[in-house]
């Protein structure tokens, strides 16, 4: 196998992530049955993250899952800088820091985080289920609460017969973060 083959797969993955965001700008009305199915997955993900049930949350992720927080929704992961771009290994490292008493993320008290999702829309693209919802994240630890509003976009592998999917990518569009950001370690 040449070095170009793995690089080609990476670029195809980046292009797919950018296409998902572009799809949302022109998507038709979503299918109500798919929306209901996706809403339960997105709600479960938010609930597990809020509860800091990271082991259970990671079971919802595919092995090649990627978390992307672009600076601007029209950015491309291969060309533009991102606020976060983590694969499963980096996500696992981020989670490990939450319980490492020597790490920056562990200073009492534990943060309280609530994710509030708006109306979920979903489309079957043939290769995956694409789901999106407005999101508001409230982070309370010390000082003034931090509230971020934006949109999350998840791609889910899906097996309609099994009724179960795995998150293959997650993109968070959080416009306020481009102005000035606190340490972003708590965003998942």
C-alpha cells in the first residue's frame, strides 16, 4: 500500500465532513420517523455526557469517530484551522484527564454541564444517518456560568433492523468561540 492510499482516505473523510455541513444548507424537510430515531440517540448522548458517564458514551462511538469544532461553519477540515479536531485516541486522552488528579481538568468542584437540544432533524443519505439539532451548552464550575449556543451535526452508522447506530462523526458549530475562548477541554 502506498502512502497516498491512507492520505486519500483521510481527505475523503474530511470532504465528507464538509459535505455534511453543506447538505444542511439545502436539505429538504426531514423524515419524521428518522427524526424521532435520531432524537433518541442525540438525547442519550447528551444525557451521558452531562452525567460524565464517559465509558457508556464511548460505547456510542465508532472506532473511527471524529469530533470537529470548526472556527466557521464553511471551513474545511483539510484547509482551515479548527478549535478542536479529535479522533478516538484524543477523545480517550481528554476523558482520562478528567480523572487524573495531576491534570488541568481536575480541580474541585467537578463542572456541571447541561446540554439542551432543540428540534432534531435527520436524513438517510444512503451511507449514514445525518442528524442535526440546535444545542445550548451550560457549563458551571467557578465564576460566571458559560453558555454556548450553536448546532451539532452527527453522522450515525445505522442498521435499521438492529435499531442501533454508532456516532461516526460529530461537528459542533459554536459561533461564540471564535471571539475568545476559555480552555476547551470540557467540550465533547
